[in-house]
C-alpha cells in the first residue's frame, strides 16, 4: 500500500502557503552582496551554514559542532539558519546569510535543483558555496560527502568475509528510493559474482519499514527451513526487524546481519553480537572537512586546489587522497572530497564511543563484562 | 424485537412453530462468515498446491496468524466505527505514538524509578499506553460527536498529528530493545503458551461452545423462538469443537527450533520430548482471540453495540428513539483508540522495539480488512469475526506471495484485487437479496 493520496494533497496546500511566505521573505531582502568577497586569513572568516532540517538529531549531535570546532580553530565564526525541511525557506535563509556577511556558505540542500537560484545569488555576491552531504547541481559548488555507492560494497565485503559461502537473504530498501538500488549494485560483484553464495530471498521493503522486514524474514526462514547463513539488510532499522525474526527461531547471534547508519539499537546489537556490522558515516569527520574547506575557499583557494584536512582519522580518510577530485553527477561535473564510510563491528566499536557518537553505557547495555573489548 | 407476552409457550407450540427449512438454514450459519472461511481455506490450499504442500506446514500457519494480529485487532474496532457511519484514518499514527511510548517508558523512563528488569515495568508501560490510546480516541471522538467535525477530517488531522508526535517522542530515533516479559506479546516459541496450556485452552473452548449452544437453546425455548433441530445443534457443536482442537493441534505441531529448544532445556532443566518441544498458541493469537470474543460480545449482546448498529442503520431515527448518539459515537472512538494501543503492544513486542514508521499505512490495511470482512460503508452492517477473517485473508495472501518469492509490488497488486473482488461479491449478494 502506497502513500496516501490525501496526504499529498494536504502537503500541496501546505507547500503553497509556505511558498507564499517564502516569496515575501525574498522580496523584502534587498541587502544582497554587502559582504567582502575574500578574507585575507582565517581570522575574520564568517562561515554561513544553511541546514535543511536541523531538528533531525544527527546534525545537532555531530555535524554542527564539528564544523564550528574546525572553523573556530582557524579563528573564524559561524552563523546558522534552519529551513525546517522547506526548499522555499532555504532560499530565503541563504539570502539572509549572505546579507549578514557570510564569506562562504555550507549548504545542506533540501533539493539539489531547487537550491540553484540561491547558489546563483551567492555566486553573484562572490560567496563560494559548499554542498554538504547532499549534492548541489552546480559546477561551482564544492561537494563534500561520503562514498555512498561504496556502502553496499563495504557491507558485502564484511559479510562475505564472515560467511564466504552459503544461503544469503537480501533485504532491500524502498523500491522507489534510488539508494536501495545503489546499495544493491555495490554488492553485485562480491555476492552475485560468488558461485558459493546462493541468494535465496531478496525483496524491497516499502518505506524501509521495520515491520515489513520482519514479515519478509519470517517467510524467508520458513521457506528455507531456517537454513539462512547470512542476511544483508540495507539499513539498521530494517535490521531491527530481521534480528527480531532471527531471534524468534533462535538464530540471532548465529546468523550475521548487516546494516548502516550507526543507530544506537544497531550498535547495541553489534556489541551483543546479534548484528555483524553497521556501516557508519562519521559525521564528525565530515563536519571537520567542511569547516576546513570553508576556510580555504574563503581565503580564495581555487576549487581544484582545495585539500581535505590531512589529519583526518584513518577510518574516514578519502580513498582518493587529500586532493579535490571531480565528481560526475548526472552530467554536471563538480569538485569534491569523498570520505570513506566506516564498517563498525565489535572490533572497532570503541570508535563510536570515543568520538562521542553514542555513550558507552547505552552501546554496551546488556553486554556481559569482558566479552567485548570496547565495553570493558 | 422483544416479545411482549410473558407466558412461555408450550414445547409442542414451539416445535410446531418452526417451519420446515433447508439444510443450511437449519444450521443457521452466518453465510457471509462461512463464505470467508471457505475463501481463506481456498487461498491456503491454493498456496499449498503451488508450493508442493510446503506452505501448509505449521510454521507458516503460525507466522501468518501472528502477522495478521496487529491489523486484525484494530479491524474489530474499525468495524464498529464504519458501522456507525464514521471512519478513522488515524489508527496507524496512534499505533506509532503509543508504540513509541511503550518503548520509551520501558527503555528510558521507568527504569529510573523501578530499575531494569522490574516485573512491574511492562505492566506500568502497558497501562500508560492503553490510557493514552483511549485518551486520544476520546479527544477525536469528542470533536467528531460533540463539535460535529466530520470524522474523515478529524482523523486525517490525527494521522498527521500523531505521526508528528511519534517523531517528537524520540526525535525519530529507534528505541530497542523492550522488556523481555513484554516481548512475549510478540509471539515466537518463547512468546507462546506451550503445548499443555494450549490443550487446556482448547478443552475450555470446547466446553464453552457446548455451554453457549445449550444456553442459547434454553433462552430460545424460554422466549418461544423456533429451535434448531437437535441434529443441527450436534453438528454445529461437533464441528466447532473439532475446528478448535484442530487449530490447537496445528499450533502444537510447530516445534521449537532445535537450537532454541536445547538452550531452553538447558535453562529450565526440562528434557525435550523426542519429537520436539511444542510451541503452542502464540500469545498474540491469544490476545486476538480475547479481543474478538469481547468485541463480538460487546457488538451483539450489549446495549452499546445494538446502539451502534441502530445509529448506522438510521442515525435520525436512532436519535428520535432516544439513543444518545453522540456519546455512543464518542465511545466508539475511545474503543478503537484502546484497540490501537493493544495492537501497538503486539507490534512493538514483535519488532523488539519501536521505530518511527511503526504502524505506517495501517489505516489502509485495517479498513481493507474490515471491508473484505463484509462491513458496509453505508453503515449499519458488519461483523467482528468477518473483520478478523478479512485481516487473515490479507495476511495469508501477503505471506503466501512472499513465501513464494514474489516481490512487494506484486503483493500490493494482489491485495488490491482481492479487496475489490470481495466487495463486489458483497454488493452483488446484497442487491440480489434486496
């Protein structure tokens, strides 16, 4: 059953109301381009951040503080605006940030295309733009993100190393979300290309739904007499359903399961041994990179000469090195730094704890003392 | 409906009053519900054929029964709502917010007061959740019944409000795991009542059936209603009892998976029987049976239930007849809110945690189950067992297709086709009768 038609209608009405407000904001803003185009050193750089939706816990927990720390370490200051998940509001926010004197913009875009008018205004004002975590389809916007296509490959690497042969179940995400297929494509070589691996169940899950994942896994186990050797789940919330299904037949902890996002329950399962790996994107590393790149751009460094911080930790260090690389996004070539996602297993669980992503007592809840190194 | 004379007619009069009837009429089976059972059997046997009988193994029957529980519980309430000519689109969001409340209470709030693994933990959480469900239902019901805002609008708003509230409770973070005792509500071998207890439940059910038949016969004789022929009573009683015992046998033929059974045996010190440890009836199925019995009783034997059907049949006439229609409608929404909370408990227990998307899309499945089960959108018509069977039909289809390896879009298409066919059948049937 798909999304509700009436919900869409209602959202359309809301969008129109918001659009009306957004237009007002844009019209009243006549103070564009008041800022300096370049700053001589990092000392007086003002970095403007436009968040798409700061209410999501991740940004306030990791990305925001990491950017601020990197910028302030270089002597700069940060001003922020949050668009509350509205593309229109975000246009107004960018205008306001430029007006308030931002020398460089870090934008977590609601939409790769809808943000373009704002990017144009920033370019007109001589303010460089960084597309943070989400692409901005403009060759002059610098792109900082993780190797998302690589997440599927990392999952496949970790799980095929643990289970080199046997029956695999693959729990994919929402069929209309291209990410579900990107992730799956990343696994093809290692999983489908391995003659010893037999994919016995594979399906999409509407809305990445936990309950669907549980239902699918129940049927998969029954259809194969519980002879499942490994489960590749494309994210952590579906892994919750998968592990619940395995637990019901006594296989939780025996059958390895993958996931991604570094959700607390998933990290707890990694500690408990019921989930093999959660592929985690270290948002602290991403924020630090964005902060330092912002300073470079504000100082007038050309896009192609931008370098990632060379003191980035090994687990996020770009596979292509510190130099900016070109990234082809559907025909638009942008300069980019692509960080490495990190597979979190029992062996490196201390990473998420040490960096302050999740507290140790929560990650290690219920773990027998001495059984997992990170839990003590 | 009520008979005005008090003098009970003589036995001879009663027997004489009963007209000669056909076989099926003599049995007095609800043909709609009977038809649903047949349709369900056809689906199950059909999948059995397509999978060389593998589909009919106990594990699959147990799985699909458990999978239907969350939707079926709410469908019993939705039947009452639709019968009263209202609708509730907010059920999925209520499940979401109550489920998240259970998880947060058990994982974060209550342990501070009671400590982890406290036996009262899940009971307190459950009580708070049920109260929350009922309170949400009461507010929505009040706005519908007393302020007069159409239920479609109120509950559409509720759908958005409570989904948003679910997000606010934890800012979208998944909460897992839940209390181990609470997890029993989710089923699985550890969440089942065991072999012996299942036979006891089955035995009690058979006694209950016999008692119900006997007391119904006594009542009819008392008020001079036509009696069912003795052979029909015996046939109905025997078949119902056999069906109950057959189901118990089915649940008991699902054995604990060997690894799990060994662990259990090691923990409890009980030996495993040579042919495996029977799991018995899963707790969620027990909950569903209890809900179905109570709701059927409420719908058919209580004044409130009769009022709901009266309102659905003709709201103006019911009001003129002195029924407090507003309070009755409000009660219906309280009831479905409560049932959403029960359903949320089962869903949260089954997933061993609460996610932001818990219950998403339930409104559509629940309404579909109710409608497949014979509830009419024009109000006044619907049965509780029909709604439960409707949910079973839908989950059988989804589970069967998933078992055979069909992808979720195909499952959606089948669910949609079955929904339309079921209602088409109903419509044709009613038109012919009219």
